[in-house]
């Protein structure tokens, strides 16, 4: 038997270290060649590390959340035959040979719901890939609550019939299944738990269930990157925000008409949401306000005003906020934008977005969709100098011209548009002027389709 040291290879240009996001094995586990070893996060993406050999894992470099330098030992694997530590440099050579393009080596894991972690892993190592915030190990709950057995009065326990899912839900809710009246066949189902809760259970009409136990959560992976970036943005950028109300009644009418006309030859066109319309309006206005579509290198003291619009699109995923980039958004029509928005959002959520699709934006738009809100004050995606946030559309009565010199009350659809800017680069007058020009474009939607 010999020991093979797996050293963290160079997984991207300029990458000096990577963070352990999740282990798929623990000490003592057998791993097959090309088996999943660990997930490592760089500044750009999450990379899946695979074992180049078959053997038994005898050492691992650290726990989830630890940062490992490129070239340092990530794991030691005991293999059959003679092939010890001197073989370690072959790991980087093998990965480079299989992935000549450093950007393409980043085979992303799904940040929302990835492959299951082996059940035999220890609590700290068996990290669920459904989130980058990993709870610290907790003590097992007492079996006295939701045990699934009823006391027959003589100290013996009679088994209560229910599925594992029902038992787990009962434990989470703090319900003793012995107190729940089962269905006619004697089996307790989710509907029986619902009925028990609806009538307040045995404790009367309680306003809420038992208090959740405290838990400590390690901030690692994507969530840690988000925290670091947001802190750096707020720490170094003097933000200011400006909000304006826009009447989107005509814009919504035009959107509905365009969607209803998608039949026949246009049936392959994607359904339009409000977002591509807003992007077209932004791209039409930006040439007159170059200070908005810019990036500021504060160390060099240089502001780059970009001619092309590479629009970052803030996207919520199961693992946290990601910002895929719509390249050359100014050159795409409404349906091309709608298709690209859908593709990038899905890639961000299922973890297939490439590193170059997650960097290089010159301006970002962020929207909470139906959650909306009256107004938002979004945080700038550094080193950009501005971020735009459309808010929820609401219907309200408004005074509108009646065409005869007077006014009438009419139901209108209104939406606030927010913008946050870097005050070192963008003056308040410039931000307000930009939003007012955007408002005119939004409220006169025929301009969006004009040459």
C-alpha cells in the first residue's frame, strides 16, 4: 500500500486559493477514480474536485469554510501498489490536460439543490448543497416528543402507524402522535396533523408552536462571498439613492398586445415580462448619460465609461444572490433579451453558469418581482457606479387630462424606479436627469420600438 497526496491544482487564472464548500467523503471512506472528493469555491465559481485514483481517504485538509492555497495538500489517499507522494504533481498536469481552457474547468455545482451528500459523512463534513450557510451540529432531540408510540397506561408503548415523513413533521411541530386521532384505518396522515393543529391540539388554541432551538450557522461559500462584497461596497462607496414614480399603464398594455400577437410565425418567441422592456428603455437612455454605465477603479483613480452595455441581472438562487451578465444588451431586441434573461437566470439557479457569464458587468438591474415594495435602495455591485431597481406595480386612482382642458380620475398602473449611485462619480443632478429620461421612455413606450 502507498499514499497518494492530492494537491489543489491551479483551477483558474490568477487564483491563489480556494475555499472548501463541501466534502463528499470523510476519513476512512473508499473513493473511486473520478469520484467526487470536494467542492471548492474560487472568487468566480464553485469547482468540483474529483479523485484521480481509487483508494481509502486517510487525511483531509480541513472543514467546510477553510481556505486552501493552490498547490497545498487537499487530501491523502491510500492506494494499492507503489505510487506514493512523489506522484502528487501529476494531479495538476492531468487536470490541465483534460481542461486546457482554465475558464472551462469550473464545472459548477448547483447552488440551490445539488446531489445528495453520502449518509455516512460526519455532520460537519456532510454539507447539504442546498445552501451555503451550514448549521453547526446539534444534539439529537429527545425521543419523548413525536415518538410515534402511545402509552397504554401500564408503561408499555403501543406503536402508532404513520409514515417517516409524518413522524418527522410531528417532531418538528412538537406534536406527540399519541395525542392525534388517526383515520379509520388507524394510520396517522398529514391531514390528521392538519386537523390537530386547526383545533389547537390538546393545549387549546395556541397562537404559535414551540420555540425553535438556537443554532449557530457558519457563513461559508457563496454566502460568505456575498457578505464580503456587500461589506466592501458599503464601506468604500458613498451611496445615494433617488426614486421616481412612473406610469406604466401604456407600457403594460403594449406588453400584453405583443404577447397576444405571438401566434403563427411568432409562436417561438418567449413571453415578454416587464424586465426586457425596461432594459430596452435603459439602453436607449444610457448614451446620453455615460457616467452611469461606468466602472471606477478607486486604487488607480480611473473611471472607465463603457460604450457597450453589459447588464448585470441580480438573480436570487437557493445559495444566495448571483449576478449573471447580459452581454451587449444594447444590441438585443425585446425577444432576444427575454430569451437571454430566462437562460441566464436558469443557469445561475442550477449552477451551470460559466465564470465569464458571472463577471464583467458595467451596470446592474435588480428587481424583487412580485414582492416589489414601494421603493428599494439597492447596494451597488462594485466596481460599477450605479444600480437600478424597478419596484412593484400598483394600481391607484390618478388625475389625468380629459382632452378638453380639464382632468378626470382614472385607474392607472404605477411603478417606482430606484437608482443607487456612487457619489464619487455620479452627481445627484445626473442621477435624477437619467431617471427622468428613463421615465419619459417608459411612459411613452412607442419610443422603445422606434428606430
